C-alpha cells in the first residue's frame, strides 16, 4: 500500500486524493483514502478533524494499518478525486503541545535527570508523569527555564527514518517500540526520540511553555503544563478572572490575598457570633413555651408543631424547658420536606416513660428513633399531619 501519510509533511493542510473504500464499523461510517494527510489518534497525540469533499471528518483512527476517516453520513458516490482539508488550528495546536512535551521532558532529563514515564495531551492542559516522588518549585522553574531557552533558540526539529542498526549512533532517551521503519525526531544536542507524531520545523514555533501545577500521583509527580497559544489563552483567562475579582473585592491584584484572608476571618467571627445569638433566641423561645403549658395529672404538658425547622433547634428548646421546669413533659413535632420528626423530653418528676411512648408511635409513621425514658427523638414519613402526630403522642402519655 503506497499511502502518503500525515508524517511526511506536517504542514500539509489540503490534499487531493481518491476514496479507496467506504465501510462501516462499530464507530460508524468511514472511508479509506488513497493518500491522506489526516493524523490518526496515536503516540499520545489526538486525531485530526477536517473535511473531505463536502463531508466532515470527525475522527481518524488507525486499525490494523488502515487509516479510517470517520464521517457523519456515508458518501453517495465515492468515485473521482476528492479534496481533503485539515482543521489547521486544531492540528497546529497539537503540534505545539506535542513538540512542547518533547522539549519539557528533555529539559527535566537534562537539568535534573528526571525521566518522563507517561504523558497526556488533554483538551485544556497536558500532563507528564515524572519518575520522582517529589518536586520543588525551584526545580520546576529550572526545567521550565531551560525548555523556554531551547524554544527561543529556534532549534531545528528534524525527523529522519532510520534502521535498527543506525539507532546506536543516536543518544536516545528511550528505545523505540518498533524495530523497522523507525522514525527519529531530533532536536540536535538536546533530544532524540522515536516518535510518529507531528512536529513543527523549529522549536520557536512551540512559542512558550508554562508549568501550571503538579501533584503526587501513584508514586510519581504528575505535572500540568501548557504550550504555544494555550499559554496566551491561560493568561488571558486568568487575567480576566483577576480583573473581575479586583472589582468584586475592591482590591488591587497585589492586595487580593490579604483582602480575602480578612474576609474569611471576619466571616468566621460573624458565624460564631450568629451561633451565639441563635442560642439566646432559642432560650427566649423556650421561655415563651413555658407559659403555654397546661396542667395535667402529675405533669405540665407543653406541645407544639412546627414546619421547616432543624431537629437540633427543637432538641435545644426541649432541653431548655425541662431544665427549667422539672414537672414538664415537652412534645415537639416538625415537618421538614418529606419527613415528620419529633422530640419528646421530660423533667425529673413525671413518671411517664417517653421511650415507650415513642416506640408505640414510630410504627404509625413508618419511622424510627432512639433515646431513653426522659428524652426521645426520631422521625418517619408524612403519612399524617404534624398536628395529628402531636395528638397521637399526647394520647399515648
Ligand atoms: Zn513526537
């Protein structure tokens, strides 16, 4: 098969060819071309997209040596010459990122003897995994500076087909996985790699490399970075964010961190103060309920049904009341969304066993709860109104 392929000229944006075949597999309709400049997924580099005649090429994959160009719908007629066009912005971005990865990996190896064990070219950022368990900021900056120096020096990126025997002439970082038709990608005196990806002619076309962050990952360091136009995009987006924050926080960029720190500290203080005020309010509320008690045989009954309140607040109210009045029995019920909850508490003098009372009521609302004879809480489903639940409890006393 004499298929002219992507790697022969990474700058080929359009080409003339003919369709050899049109078929379907699990991924959909695809065509096989006489010649192609489309790059298929491989070597860590994503596939190209583009057009063929009047159809979009949405995916390109190499399957058993055959390059499959996936289309959204089949061609009615596959005869004659067709024009292929690569989505150049996407391809050139991949070339910048891919070559940038070569350069950064080589810089880590050159400056620090840190080897790259894997890499990933993502939609937003790239990652490489370095064969070390820790990385300092100054080390990251050193490798980044070397990588950017190599970019500025506009070094020629050369690709060459070699035989296995010729390989020994080159200081390869890693032995290639193939044994014939080995394609070497070389940045003289810096990086020699077996690689089938697409690369620009010169390191200067990579533009710039910026390391964004790194983290420990499975015993390695996973490092995030961007190259080429993505550096500008990141700067643009992050600067836009900072500008917005400057307005929102009414603080210039250099004062932003202390400003936010002050705000967070203040908020914590306010939350604490608010918590204290809530406690005070709950004691007032409990005080109010004390006056609404009705005298029963051997105890004073205090009851109330609420909606949309936390069970913790009701606990506090009930505890406050029984602490103040030893003859009190307090029954509080609340409906929150799809559940009915209850709190029952008693002072030291009533003889009632609230746990037994509640155990009789829980099955009626398909619920459950826990506690002892002086304090019980729990909840169930809204199969009756909160007032009905309250009355059911009262009747069990
Ligand atoms: Zn490469």
